[in-house]
């Protein structure tokens, strides 16, 4: 499996931000960075996909930053995967209408599985990514919902197994205990997913802090999400891609 580097941009009120462990109270705002210019920079360095998280939309779907998303797409040729506050078919259609290539569904996969299966079948597994954000607990992983503010009783592997029956192809799995911390990725988690579900395209997210993490995940995941590591200059997109290509 070829592993790609996928830069991430988290947005609140049209500004690039990072949350620590998904906590809105632990927000870092990068006021000096322009979302459009940063996206262009990532694209110029070789990124083919960008993962965009609309944190306004995640808290309140009525506040989705659709105008900014539309402008980001107009100003670039990169493929955009967008998540945050997707609640129904119209939400997904609105994103596809402005040029989004893939939509990430998060909490809906746990709170409304019937609707989520309908959306997965309607739009197909190529266009939908199920975002399964997990909290480690006693050698198991439970899924967090509602913008990471609440832990459900649903186990990670049970959810993957369930949605496979409805055409699931892509998941984005974040260990939120590591997200935004730069403490290193949960390599064991992604090795276990690859072992149990070899046909799933897994995007790994949470804690990326070095090129060493990329080397360890090469061939295990379809993609590695890079947010804070890129914003803080630990490495750049070009260096990350070269690292993955050299393994």
C-alpha cells in the first residue's frame, strides 16, 4: 500500500487553528497564516489531498464555512476532503456542489448508523470517509462524538466491521489522546487496523511529530494526516513526501 502525506487545516472563523486533544478551550490560533496561501504552499510542495476540518460547522452546522471552502477550491487544484458538522444528505451535496472531492462523516456514524449507511450507499465509498476518532481505554478504543466532547460506548473495530457491509472504503482514525500534542503517533493502533482490515484505506491522525513516524506508518496506512507538525515547522510537505517515497 502506498502511503500519502495529507496536510490538514483546521478552521474557525476563517482562521487556521489547532486544538489540543480536541478541546476548544485549548485552541491555538495562527493569526499570521492565511488559509488560502497555506493551502497553495502545501500544493506547491506536492500535496495531492488536503484534509479540511470546519470546526465552526462541527459545533453548529448552520455556521459551516461554505464560502471559504468554495474559495479554497477555486484558488487551487488540490483535492479537498472536508469534515465538520455533516448531518444529512443536503450537507454533503452542498460540499460536493462547491467542488469538495470527499466528505468525512464523524459523529453521525455513531449516533445515526441507519442514516450513515444510506449516505454511504448513496454517495459510494469512494466519496465518503468515515472519521472514527478514538479514546484509548484498557487496550481498547472507544469512539468519541460531538466534536470530541463525548465518549461513546462504541468500539472502533465493531464500527469498521459494521460499515464494511455498506461499502466502506476510507476511514480517518484519530487517537485524540495524542492529537495536537506532538507526542508521536499510536503506531500499534494502525498496525492492528491494517492487520484486521487489510482492504480498508486508513488515514492515520494524531500526534505526528517526526519523519520517523512517517517511516513507521509507510505501507500500513493509505495516508498520514499532518497538522501541527507542518504548522510548527517540524518538517515540511516536501520533506514528508520524500521520506515516504524513500521507504
